[in-house]
C-alpha cells in the first residue's frame, strides 16, 4: 500500500474534501489523489469531461461560455472547478483543461493549460505554457494542480485566521 499524497493528508487534517473535473488529464489527477491509503477521507469523486458536450451536459458548463471562450480557457476552467465543487459537495473543486497535443486546439498551442481551484469563497485560475510530449504535459498539469490546491488551502487558512483575529478583537 502506498503512502497518501501529502495534500490528501493535509485535507484530512483540516477536515476538508476535494472533487475534480478533468479534461486534459483524463482522470490522472483523481488517480493521483486516490493513490494512497486514506484517500476516501478527503477525495469525494471526480468527473472526466473530455468531450465538450459532456462538459456542458454533465458538469453544467454554460454553452454560451463555451461559445464565447472555448473549452481551453480560464473561464471554462473556472466553471468546471466551481461546478465540480458544487455537484459533489466538496470544500474544494479542482479542474484541468488544455491542449496536450499533438495538434493545436481552438487556436491554442500544445502545452496551453488552465487549472482552476474553487474554494468556498474564491476561485483561482492558473494559465500555463508547458513543454514536452503529451504524457509530460499531463504529468506536469497534475503536479501543478496539486500545488495550486495547496496554495488555495494556504490562502483559505490565512483568510480564516484573519477573520478569527477580527472576531476575537486581535485584528
């Protein structure tokens, strides 16, 4: 049995949960989150919405958003993360969308990736320009998505500490 990913330990320690909405990573992010023992305490589930129509029909990405911005966009990544979080009732939603190659998509070059992390009160989106072949781009996307989740957890923790200080008269 493998050890849990440190982010899973952290989610568990904080009593938080995560859900995923993946396109470019094809389920690799969910697989990474569930690779070790104890993952069920933090990972609620995920959806792989590789096809555009599934992003719309299953995940609830607005068709007008796709028409206006495409699926390889910050706007789509944001919608995917927020809808995964809501759909699965998780503390955090993490999404991945982009172009792994070998060809461009929606006029975007290979290696263009958008990652979004939705928290209860905020959503952050990263745009990446990654190098490598298909599997390298997918692996780098998973690693950056986990890092982005950790960053969001840090931000939520700082925000919560600030609110606690305000309410205690310390802020």
